[in-house]
C-alpha cells in the first residue's frame, strides 16, 4: 500500500489492463477512506470494455461540460 502514501501526478496513462487482483485490492483499500459520518455511500463500477467506456464518455460529456461551465463563472 506504499503507492497510497506517495502522492504524485500522472501525465500519461498506460493502456495495459490492470490485473483483477490488483484492482480488487485497490478498491478494497478505497473502502477504508473516510466518509461523511462513516456512511461509506460508495459503489464501484468497473468498466473494462473500451467500447463501453467510450460510450459512457460520450453520454456523460454534455453533463460534465455543463457543470464546468456553471462553476467557472
């Protein structure tokens, strides 16, 4: 879990698939992050299909652009 303790920015991402056991460990660790009143109202959805990720991006982009437009004023 050393990677969680070292903060750094990533300028580029790899297209390599994350092994399932590594992903499960990361999501398990994220469940221990603080939340409001300890409620932990978080659900994880892992989308491994490139086509589905692209479709989700296209669906969500208008909402993101609207939200950033509103907050930039």
